[in-house]
């Protein structure tokens, strides 16, 4: 059984209506790693809907959070004065709108593209509109008890002058501001440079610290489920604190689930602050939405994901393609049973079916009755060889019998994204294809030259298809002094100037008989 369906069953035991919360501080590009949190919640929403529970996804944009430092992608001369200011009040890097919107808008666009339905709650606006007033009153009235809970859970002392609210000074800054007195709704403060002032809490002049903000929003939003990164799940961390504080704010803690990081191959865990990211928008420019969803659906949240936007992405997409074929042939009509009513084999099949269904942009299932049947590895080869769209489609009509008059929109979409990927820095070098201009005999020994001449001779007389080419290769190798490995290396070196590449027979089909034989004929 799929992990999202297991969670939905547990939520059903608690009630028939649920609010799933997710969110991020928009301090930088919102990356594929952040997508895991949102898609985890979205898949739980869909799993709840499948068993007729009412469920809503609320996305909290933590725009009230301050800019903590100058990140590598920011101009220090411009942003040094804004450190400590709420992200919603800082100018955008492109000069249009706010800093938070600059990073949120492309992220929301990506969510729309992958079929996530959500309600946005802007934290800065929520403070301005008074949504946190009662929670803030509760925090101040219970300051000593909250301080004791935080210290007990976190096992770290708080400063004697700790206060459960971070006010903004008269310059819009939250950093280094100490509360010296409080008479609701005002707090008096002193800054590090000796300035003093007064801030009105009811007018959104600051925010609760994160360990309080989190359980406070659970209450006024009615959150019943929330996933959280492993940084929050550490013993004594904000999740443990939030669970203890939630009753003070008026509600029990929601059901929680820790999710692991997504690691960018060769660079470690994704982090906007380090510039170690692939944004959700960038990812969707190179692969279809269902592949992004599949990346998350296929792995339990408790397991980390190694994300390789190069060669690994081809493997991921081909895995999806195989599952799609299996789904339409074997899994589409499978009966979904509760976990205690199904065998292990049934649970495994349900899990496979749900991985595919939850990868779709549609809320339920798919409107297609079959897959495209065209692997990404093949498409990546074809898009490099056939720069002309008409030539590409003609080739696919021969190899996969596509309808030239009305090609599948999914295919056209994948071709567009594939071409973007090939043009990007992410496309793997070992998958790039460029047919050699000529063959210099000085680079090959007598046995290799004999192999190439024989293959050219055999290839010149056959009907040019994958099966016949494969037979011609086998025949040339059988008459050669070279081992099969040496022979294939020779063929790749002569055709592509490298030792290996895509499967040779399908590649040669696409390169075309005339060009391949002409190239082999250039051997001098």
C-alpha cells in the first residue's frame, strides 16, 4: 500500500475533514527539495479524497520571516541594509514587487503546472490582519510556562530577557531588538545601537519566534496533518516543542510526518542559502510534470532521494515509462483495499498503481488509456539527431507508428522539454551525440579497419532497420579478430569519437543509412 494511503487511513480514524499544511520561507529559489514537502502534503490530500474524506492543502508563505543574511545570489551593496527585515517588505532582486513574491511566484506557477491545488496563507499579511493576535496574547500571558517548556524540551537555556515575540523597530528591523516592557498591545524595545521605541503588536509590528509561530498557526488554521523536514524532527527540535506548546494555543498537535532531504548529485542536500539547487521551475522546463511528481511518489518520505538532473533523470523517466505501460496493462482496474484487509502481494500491486496515479496532474487517475511507449533515452537521442520537428515525427511514425496528422500532445510537450534539457548544462555529456565528420585510418589498427569495412559492406546492402543492423554488427564482429567489446568500442569511436554511447542499432536507424555508410566510406 502506498505511504499516502496509509496516512489517509490513519487520518480517517480521527475525523472526516482535514487540513494539510505546508510552507517555506521564500528567502531564495524554491527548489526541488522544497517540492517534496508540498507534494507529500498534496498526495496525502489526494489519498484522503480517494476514501471520501474532505481535505484541503494550505500553503503558508513565511514572508514575515526576516532576511537572515546576504546570500550568495544577492548583491551585498543593495541588501546589507535589509538584513533583519521581513521578506515581504524588501524589494525584489529584479526591482518589481517584493522579495518574497520574486521567489514565490515562479514556485506557485510550478505548483499549478504539476496539478497541486492549494490555498495560500501569507504569513506577513496574516500578522497584519490580526490572525495571530489571540495566539500572541496567549504567548505573552504564558511567557514563563512557555519558556520552561522550551528549555525542558530543547535542553538549552533561554536568555533571562527572552520574550515570546520579535517586534520590529522603527526602521523595520527585527534583529538585535530586545523587549524591555510590555503593556498590551504595545511592547517597548531597545536596539543594539542604543535606540529605544514602542511597537503595536495588534498592527502586525513583528512576529512570534518560529517555535511558537508553528503551533499557533496549527490552532487558527485548524491543521490536522503536516510534514516536516528532518531538521525539525531532531530530539528537542521545533516539532517536539510544538507538540508540547500546541495545547496552550488551544488545539492538539496535528499528525506529523518527517521527510528526508533531496540530495543533488555531487553537491549534497539542496539549500537555497548555498546556491545548491535546481528550482522547481527549472526542473519543469526540462521534464513533464508527472516525472517531478513520480520522483516524490515513488519513495517513502522517510528515505532520502538522490536527485541527478543528468544521466539519472533519464533512468527516472524510463522507470516511469515502464510503470505507465504496466499500469495500463495490469494495474488500472486493481481493487484498493484497506491495509488490514489485503495481502502483501495485493499491497505491493496497490503501491505500484498508486505511484502512477499520484504522479498524474489530474486529481484522479489519468485520462489516457495507454502510455506513449517512447522511452526518454530514445527521445533524448532522437531530439539530438533530428533538429527538424517534421523529421523527428516522421522517424517516430516509422518506429512507433505515431499519428502524423494528430500527434499526441504529451509527445509534443515531452519533445519541447527534452530540447530544453539538451540545451541546458544539466544534460549528461555521455548522452550527447554528434556524428563524426570523417574517419581517420591513422586512429585505428588493421583489425579495426577491417571491422569497419566489413560492417560498411554489410550495412550497404540491408534494409535499414534495427533488427537487420544488429545482424550486420554481429556478422562483422564474427569475422573480426577483435573481441565484441573491442569491436563496439571501435564502432563508437569511428561514428561518435568516443568509446561508448546509446544502443548502437537504434542509434544507427535514426542516423540514417546514407549518412552512416557515407561516413564509413570516408575511412582513408
